[in-house]
C-alpha cells in the first residue's frame, strides 16, 4: 500500500491541526463506508527538546481527501499509532 505523510511540526503546536484533520478524515472514511484500505495514523518523534508529529495516510484515503500538503513517504514507521481505520495486526 502506498502512504503519504504530513509534517505537523512540534507536538505542542500541532494538536489543534491534528484534531481538525482527524475530524475531516474520519468523516471522509465514514462517508466512504469505512473501507479497510483507508487508514490514518500518527507518529511522534523526539528531537532534542521538541517532539515532531507526523500524520500518515494510506493512498486510498489521501486520494479521497486530497490534502495539498501530503507528500509520498517511503515506508510506514513501526511506531505508528492508529488514528482512523480498521488497522490489521501488522508488522510495519
């Protein structure tokens, strides 16, 4: 499956945007009938004093919502936290 990433920046500042994106993505996913191919998750990584937050979307979900700042990513990180979708038990 192809994946897309959106860099939300520092976790302390990203929460508002993440909440809005989660609402938008959940509505789109529900409207599409909750397909198993539409997934979203979040990864937070510590970088010194800051924690970087990245939202990851499966290709089918990104094609539905067409978020302009989503860029293709190489692979799904192992430490992703599921946000939207019917996540299988998968080794990332």
